[in-house]
C-alpha cells in the first residue's frame, strides 16, 4: 500500500508581470525571453504573503478532497522558506487552517514536491489510515536580484497542494542528491555581529550557472524517467502525461529529443507562470485534475530537478 491523491489545489498571486513589464527596467525584450525560455509572464507576490498563497492552495485542495482540516494527520510543506525563519511555514498553515496535526517544512528546492510525496509514502507505510497535506510553495520573487537579467526573467511565485489518503496509486519513486554549491545557490543573510562587520557578505540572492544547470537538468529528466518507468514495469510510451518541473521550455525540449519521445507528451505551463520552484508540478497537477483530464487508470510521471542539486521522479496511476 502507498497513497492515492484525493484532492488538489493551487494558489497564485494576483499581480501578473509580463515580459514587456520586465523590459521597462531590464535590458531585455519579450522575444529575447520567449526564445530562450518559453516564458511570457509570471505571478508575483505584491499584496500577498507567502502564507496567503499557501493557504489558498491548501483550502482549495481540502475542498477538492471533501475533507476538513481537522481530519489531517500531517502537513508537509516543501519550500525554500516562508515569511519567517521560525515558525515554519507548515506550522503557520496548520494554525490558519485550524488543523492540529504535526507539521514541518522540507527544503529540496524545485524537487520539493516529489520529495514530499516520498516522505508521505513512508508515513503511509506505518499507518495507511492517514490524511496528509503536501503543500509546495515558493516566492522566488523575494530571492531574485531584479537587476540580473539572467535569473530575473525565469521565476515566479505560486503554491500547489495535494491531499493524500491511503491507497495504491504510487507505482515507483526515486530521489537523488549530488551536493553542488556552484551550480545554484542562495546565500543566507550573514547578520551584523561586530566581529564580522568587515567580512565579505554575499547578497542573499539566487546565483546560478545556467549552462551547468541545463546539462544537469536534461540528464536528470532522462535518467529518472527511465528509472521510475522501469521500476513501475511500464514503458515511457505507456505514460499518459509527463509533468516536469516547469523551469525552462528549452530543457524539456532537450530531454524529449534525447528520450526520443514527442514533446507533447510533456505538459508545459511555464509560459504563464515561469519557474515557481517546488510549486510548479502541483500547479499543473491541479489544472489537469480540475479540467477532468485524469481518469481512473491514467498514468502520470512527475520529474523534477533543483538546487542541491536534487532530483525526484515518480509514476502515479490515478485512482
């Protein structure tokens, strides 16, 4: 036994920032961004807090699952960080929902949602009679140097959630990690202790080696999808939908070419949301669920990669 997904939800900030908006203060253009990334717009938290969009996704998922927050046995929140270092974002979500269960954050960067599913699966192996909320949320707009064209055009804010119950939908899952601070990192603020005042303090903004991340991501998607489909006893051709981390259209094109599968097998929504880190996969999952595209027996592969460097992939059969 593992789990089944009984509800999904999404939360996006109201403010939409288009490529044309970015061109007002960056040396860029809509054509420059679209041809390199496939991104046309992204949602940015302006009036909302990170907790606000996390709550919206969580409430939507609970309503979709037709359960109350008080029925939850665990809340797992994959995130790079909430509005506060402590309390954790998961604890604040628990408080606002009126739940009473254990709650904790999990940081696996953009692979966070798949990592969260794997952690949930371990809990179900101990007690199959549980209800678990996995709520992935990141506000990348707060972690980006908005004067750096190479990264500012890529990211957006969002939250995606799934409610899990005991079941047998998870057919295979794989996680990996290769420690690497060079390819992608976000330094912590260093504080202001008097003894450190003259030391170099890197700005707490995302630093990324784009070409290295591209090479890593394409290889990760190919290796992980081959591994989890083999473990599930199916071929890639048997998968109905591949939902990848929504980082960059060019990465997905590279992976599809290497795997020799049609690009339309991958569900892409990066054009309207940009890279929302851990939230990107559950945002797409919720859209397809609410559009009625999942039927009993639909096979879905999720594949993610992110800072760490981390990767995660799984095969789920919709119940």
